[in-house]
C-alpha cells in the first residue's frame, strides 16, 4: 500500500517530539443514544493530533451514534465532549473550520455537478488554487471523467467517492469518517487507507468507524470496541475482532 495522495493538504504541522500533546477530542463519560436512552456503554477517550482512533463492534452496537454525538449532530444522553478544548457546537465557525465529517449517507445537492460540489466546499474554506486542488482530488478518487455529472447520475460507489473527496478538498485538523470503506472497491480502499495513514502521521486526528480489518490495521493507532461495555483495544486486537464477526471481510 504505497499510493500517492491527492493535492489537498490537511494543514496540520506534525508535532515535534518536545511539544506537549494536546487533545483534539476528549470524551468524558459520554453516553450516546436517543430520547434519553443510551444505546451502548459509557465512552471515554482522548484523541490527539497524529492519532487515529477506530470504533469497532457489531452492527447496531451504537458506533455511528457515538461519532454523531461526538461531533454534535446528536445530543448526548450524558457526559461531555470537547473538540480542540471547546464544547462541541457544529454551528460555530471554529468548529466548521477544523472538523470534516463524512457519514454513510448521500448528502448532496442534486442540481450541482461533482465539480461544483467540490468547488463550493473548497472555496468556502478559503482554499487557495481551488481548481488545482479539485483536479487532484478528482484524479485521486477516479472521478475526473465524471466532473460534470450530477450525483443522481452516479453509482452509489461514485457518490461515496465524491463525498470523501469533499472532505479532502478542505483544511481539517479532525477528520471523522463513518465506514469510509463502504461501496469502495479493493484498490480504492487500499489507496484511501494509505493516504489516511500518511495524513495521520503528518498530524491529522482521525476518528473512524470501520468493519474492514485490513483497513483498520493500515490506518488506526488505537481502537475502542463499542458494545454494552466499552473495551480499549490495540489495532491488531480490533482487526481480529472484526474478522471474527465477518470471516469473509476482504
């Protein structure tokens, strides 16, 4: 897995060995759920720059609910989350400037082309040389020939790649991905894993939900198993746990 990354940069300088490690995310006794009812155990973790935390567990265990609560899309049942030292409020400029999120849904404007989607995101985040950045991401995600297409003319996998590209055309210190490997072919999964690990090594903080043991092993620096009781795992342990649930995972 040695694929060349696209042109967008996460704009996070790597920390020197002497610099103190700061929390990009800190969750304290967080309970995630709906209508005041928790869906999994109590979650506590810290995530620093240059770390990738993978959330794993059975389908329906609450992994997506946890990450949506961490980034403020769902209200916590109890507990607190800080992002870059501040209480989470996804309406604030500081939060939107620093945090890029891709969940497993098709969040797009039907009237805009792929290229127009990426242009809005990159220009809206103050990216310089927007055309070059977009061209690099279209190439990386295999969408160059589809730049003028509208999302409803794309396959499910192509729309997924468009949403991922939109996260990479903008600056970010925290990237949150919910099953990014879904609807991607094996080659693209490997390219994405290589790129994410390179960006983590360069200083990005990554929070990712995944069911792919190979993807997890390539990307994660630590892991949490989400269930009624939360377990801290090494990436190797978490990959083995995923593989045991899905022996046909590729």
